[in-house]
C-alpha cells in the first residue's frame, strides 16, 4: 500500500499543471451527477412514495433508472471530453444510450404520476434531475446552438408527457422552467470548464511550438555563422593550396608565400570559429534562474529565488548558469522534493550560489554520476569551487566564484583566450 501511494505521488509530481487541472475537473464532473442524484433523484422520492405495490415499484424504478444515468455519464465522460478537446471522435453511441436512459427514466416518472404514487411536488425533482446527466454528456459533444435546440425539444417532450399524465397549471409550468434551469446548470458547470481546459491546452501547445521554433532558430543561426566563417575561408585555402602545389612543381619560390598565406587564413578561421562557438555555448545566468524556477514550479515544487545576476562577467554567468541547470536537473531526477531555494549572493570578493532542496533519501549516494564532476571542471575555468552534501533529508549545493564585475576585468578563462588570440596574431605576423 505504501509503495502504491509513493508511486501515485511520483506520478502526480510528474504531471504538468494543466494535466492536474484536467484531472481535478474530471473528478468534479464525475461527482456532479451523484450530488444531484442524492439531492434530487433519490432521497426526496424514496421518502415520499405512497404505500402500495405500484407506487413502490415505479418509484424505485425511477431511482434505479436515474442511478443508471449517473453510471453511464461517468463511463463516457472521458470520451466526451476528448471529443471536445479534439482528441477523439463524436461519441454518438454514448449519446444514444444517454438519450435512451433519460427516456426510460421519464417513462417511469410519467407512470408514477399517472398511478398517483407520489406527491405532485416530488415530480418536479424528477424532472429536474433527469436532464442533468443527459445535459452533461451533451455539453461536451455538440455546439451551443445544438445544445439549446435539443433541450428545447426535450422540454417540449417532457412537458407534453406530464400534461398527458394529468399535470396541469402551475405544476406543468414549473416542470418546463426546471428543465431549462437544469440545462443552464449543466451547461455552465460542464461546458465552461471544458472551454477553460481547451484554452489552457492551446496555450501549452503554443508555448511548446515557440520553444521548438527558438531551438530551430538558434540552430539555423549557429549553422549560418559557421557557414559564413568557414565557407569563404575554406574556399580561399583550397585555391591557394592548389596554386602553391602548382608553383612548387615548377620550382617557383612564390609557393612559400602562398603557403604562408594559407597558414594565416587557417589561424584566422580557427579564431573566428572559436568566437562563434563561444557565443553559442554562452549561458545567461538570469535566463537560467528564471527557467529553473519555471520548470520546478511546473513539476509541483515550490521554488524560491533570491538574488540578481546583474553586473557579473559573462564567463562567470555562464559557469553559474551551468550550475543552476545541473542543480535543477538533480532536483527533478532524484528524491521527492517539495521545495527548493536558490540563493545568489554577490559581494566584492566572490559570488555564491546556494541551491537547497528537501525530499532527498538518507541512503542516496552522494556525488554519483558525471554531472557534478563536469560542473566542477567548468567552475575551475573561472577559479570557482563546488561543495555539496546531504543532511536530514536536505541536499545543499554551494558554488563559489570570484566576483569579477563585467566592467572591472576578466576571468582567467577570458585572459587565457585573449592570450591565445594575441599569440595567433604574432604567429601570423
């Protein structure tokens, strides 16, 4: 039992927010027919049935048929909702069965009224209930004009049936009004919630498409930059190399000059490619912090973010951005976190990033895998340090990087790259 509960909790945390909202809506829609059944379709009628075999039989037949309506709408609710959300076909057979059950309930109710087996006021409860399950199925399956047209026809049929059974005057008018009231209730409680779900799914699909387009655009940019950098230079290298070969075969000294030019172009290409790749792999710390908070909250984890990345050098932001990304991945993949706190502190000497989350098993092996090892290597490039550990079910990751503002200087990595560029220029000269 405990294992099943844990599995259900992990499955619940793995759902997105919209999946949780849909599940909650389905629970409410499944419960709604039974709330109306107890308040309108069973207890009032069962307590007010007259004595006699005919009254008891027809009264309990009405209650049984009403219960079958609730069972049927629960069984077919998912298919009806899937059709509304454009995930499945029209459930025509389910609608036909729902109409048949409603007709059976109406037939027993008219027979009960004809036999005088219940007070006149109780018939109003029956008329009000029998439209609820049918209207709930109909609200997901047809358009609003179709829904209104069908309920007007249903109202006419029900009123006519009770009129034929001897109901007159204000009681007959009340039945007609109650059917319209039941239609409005089912429409508001079912169709409005389904419309909200549809809008949320559309927004979710739009965000997914936007993310895919952003990735595709970045890939195109990277490919375009590489083509612009390497295409022309490789063509020039090929031509000059061919020319150098021809000159060397003829014993011309100009072949050396051509190869020197090839060397210079190759070194220039190397430097340009390094700049393209550096720009492609650069990570913005502010974007990573916001992204981590969004992803964790979408997974049902309360994420609190403190601090700002403003004023940090690009290499430092990149290294800390990778740390945030690795920490968020570990929170999602390991343990059963309920909360996560990300704190970024910047002072004159260093920048400190602390990521702390609960839900870590006491027996979890610390430091397993290559993610944290790779992160330590990235931090070493900016003179950073990495510490992590678990205590009382809480995992804490601490990253410290010398705080070099973007306008005061450069990190060791930036200085090394600058020296590489200067050395390349000297060789080319």
